[in-house]
C-alpha cells in the first residue's frame, strides 16, 4: 500500500559552509521530512559544500546570486526576496515555506499572509537591528513558530500575541552504534566544542584549567572549533595570550574544525559547554550519545532543556568556581558518573533521534495550515 503524499516543503538555505550545528540540524530535518514522505525542495547557494548530504529524493534549486543578506544593501536584499518568492511560487500551492533559520525568514518579505510559513528559532536574542526587522515586518506572516529549546519557545511567545502558534520541538541526531570508555587514561581529557568566539566562552575553560592544575589534577583541555569573523580572530588571540601568560601551553590544545566524531569523543572524558548563550546545544546530545558526560552552563538556555541536573548531566551556575566544583564531582564520583552516563545515553535514544525530530515536525506540518 502506497503512503499518501504529505504537504510539500520548501526551504531556502543561504549558508555555504558545512560548519555549525544549525546547518547540520537543517540538513537532518530536510532528510527526515523526505523520509516522512514529504516532497522536499531546497534553495541553496551555487557553491555550497553539503549537496552530497541531502537525500537523493530532495530537489535542489540554486540562488541566481550570492544569497548573503544585509539590510545595509537593500537593493540586493529586495532582489533576493523577489527571486525567492518567484521560485517558491513555481511549487504546488499548498507548499510549506520552512524557515530553518533567520535568513530564510528574511527572504519571505514578499510572500503573502495567506502562504503557509513555519519559522524555527534556533538561537540568540531578538533585539539587534535585523532581529527587530524580523519581528516588525515578518513575524506577522508566520503561521507556526518552533523553538528548539524552552528558552527559544519562550522568546517566540514573548513576541507573539497568539501563543498557541508557538511549539517546542528539539533537535535530533543520528545515534552512533558505539560508545567510548571514559576515565581510562592517566590524564583526564576535557573537551569543549564550538566556534571560537566570546559567546562560546572558551576563556572560562582556560580559567577552569588553572584551578584544576592548582588542585593537582592531571588534566588536558582540547578545544575544537574555528573562527568566522575578525572579532573571533581577536578573541582567539586573547585566548592564546592568556595561555602563554599562565603557562598553559602543555595543557591546552586547539584542534580546529573536526568532522569526525570519533576523533573528538574517543579522547574525551568530560565535555564542557561554557557558552553564555546557547539556542539548543547539539554537541551536548552528541556527547551523551557517545557515552561522554557533560557539564553545561545552566543559564545558557538550551542546555537546561536537555540536562536534568545530577541525573543525565551536570549544570553549573555560570561561575568558574561552580564549574570547578562540578568537574571535580564528576572526577571523584566514579559510580555516580557511570549511572549518569547510562541515563544520558537512554535519554538521547528516547528523545533526540533524527526520526523523532522529523516525526514531530511532520505531525505539526500536517496538523492544519494557516
């Protein structure tokens, strides 16, 4: 018996690079919706790096120019909006315009209020110039809002009078078929993962290292991630200066951008998420799925949606002293740590698979239109 065809989905994606949790989550969602029997069409840059990762059933269309958006270049922005609308209108009338990030919603400027639009809020606040533009000119066009964490869902409710249009759907990952043993080496390996920037707060991990070394723990810190902007480069130089100033060269290692999860997690005993603001925290559930315990900032937003403190991970109060206490707890409480690792693995398998994520989105898409 053939499955019925579900609502077609159209998703603009302006990102060229295959780097970051946002693009990974979007690709996983598009593939998942295709597996849920949605006809999926994506609009991507001509030189994007992730074409091979799409399911073969997904139709790929291309922007006719570099889709980088800037309100400081209004003529180009308006051209991109017109091209996006023209492309969207070639698809069946009931097609969903799915905004998996802010730029996709920015491109919906010329769509009609009767069009079926869904917006996924993945991170950051809504107070800068472009975010205010979204709120004032585009939020009214959106049929359904999705927050990927409690914090993001609450932000959407804050900016919407019709709170019943806001839903919580968390990200999903492909669960690995193996886990790694932790704390089986003479040294304890700490890992932090994410773009090198002030928001990801790698500096706090360096401050933690000073406290751990002073307490005579044998530890090393591995920093995975890269810079994207000149501001990030300046932050990296600040980190490097701090390392030299405090003689941490033998303890801290920059690993750059790494796509092989086995490389990251096979040598990790604890993953630290010190980010001051985190829309979701994809690396948290990835770490859990590989059997690596996580300590995360309770005030960052996303992590507190995923982690139940002292059950499947640890949350610290954003201070370096409390981060030190939580890491020390993990190091010293071997039996409790093993229970936490197993709880985390079960939690991810039951709540954070790509299939669960795609099914939740498919149900929401099919549950009525505008």
